[in-house]
C-alpha cells in the first residue's frame, strides 16, 4: 500500500480508525450517564478526565476543525449539529484515552520511537521537503498529524496485540458459515480480455495482425515488443464479471471466442479492438478455496464483539468526569 495516502486516510475516522464504532452516539449517552454520577471537571481548559488523565478543549477543537477542512458551506452549522459532532468527538477522545491506558497497563504503550519510525516510513515515499508542503497545502499542523499517527498506532496495537490473540476459529465454524452462506462464494462467469487502441487505424491493424501470430506463452513479451514498435499503441488488460461489463463492450465481448478479435471501432478519440483471452464459466468456490476468506470474516466479527464487550466493561469501571458546562451544553 502506498504510504503517501497516510495523512489523507487519517482524515476519515469512520473509514479507518473507528470502523467498529457503529454505535458511537449510544456510547456517548452511556458516558454522559456515567459522568452524571460524578463530580465535574473544574480545571480551565480541561473538558474531561478519564481515570484522572485530562482531555483538553484544544484537542476537541483541533479534531473538529480537522474534520471540516474541506467544508464548502457558506453558513455555519446549527447548534444541534455542533452539539452532536462535539459529543461524538469527545466520545472518540475518551475511548482513545481508555485504549491508551489499557496498552500502558499491559506494557504496550506506544513509544516516541514507534511514532518516529512510522513517520519515517511515510516520509520515505515523498521527495525531500515534499511531505511538509503537502501538510501545509492541506492546512494540517505537523504536531497534530503526529498525534493522530500515534492514535492510529495505538488502535492497531490494541487490535493486534490485545483483541486478536483472543480470537479462535475452528474448522467447524468455517464449515457452518460456508454452508449457510453459499451465495457469497458463487463466482459468475468472468472474461479476461485485452483492448488495443491507437489514433492511427493502420498502425492498429498492423499491431493486431502481428499479435495474432503470437504463441500463447509469448503473449506478454509480444505486447511489450508491440508497444515499443508502435509508440501510439495502448493495450489494457481486464478481468471482469460478465454482468459488470461496460455496456459499450458487453455485446461484442459475449460473441467472441477466446483468441478472436472484435471489428475495429472508433470512439471519437481512438480506434480500438477487443480480443478475448479466456472465458471462465460460473462456479462455486470449494470450501478449501473459501477457507481463508471465511476465517477473516469470522475473525473480524469476533474482534468487533470483543471490542464492544471491552468498551462496555471498561466504561463500568472507568472514572470519567466531564466539564459541567460542556456536559450541560451537550445535554441541551
């Protein structure tokens, strides 16, 4: 995976770090209920205490601003929307804090060295000084980016070293899932094909004629030879389900047998022709072929359950105090 997308991936908590928090509003209500039985936070600048560890207002504001960098709205958000979003952000921060504390208790706390090493991996994919320029262009503070990177590492470590080792999948579970969900492992007819295109129709004809003489085992080498010989020639390979073929190609492709070319067409940009390489009939994956897929599905299901169980249990034992003014505002 290209690490250049690291900073962009961290922009979306729902797509990445908090993929399991499907009930975040419920969590927030639970936290508010728990905190209601405790003394509020009075220290200026502190919005909450999680087992005595503070969460600051500037963290809440920074996260909110970060999530709305690309908003194009001309009107400010309404009070209810602000309350909901700040509530969700505070819930995130509290849960992050609880995860960090769990890791620390197990001797797994994320170190500065780990963060620096991950940052170096990200920077490695950028030319010198380019990484900082991209952060500036996207209005991302480097220190804030590092904080988010540390949280990401904490989350990954929590999943892989705290929850994942508790997951056990046996063969019977896999077999039962397979039998109950056969439709998931049905593979419709698929076709592998090439598209030859060129702005020069005569050059395209020559390239196709030359390719037709090629033995199957030498096809890839022949394509490279043709690309070098015909500078304007473009060849793309596709492997697609028949029911997902683009409409403009589907009719032609379905008629062709492996090795056959379609007639040359003009799409107003280039001349092009299709050749079918292989047709694979519809089939059902055998249990042994589906095993790793099912195992991963069941593993994610169990991790999700373990996570929610951990949250419920941890919240019962945690001492969470929320600033009275903030709590009042969020409740209202």
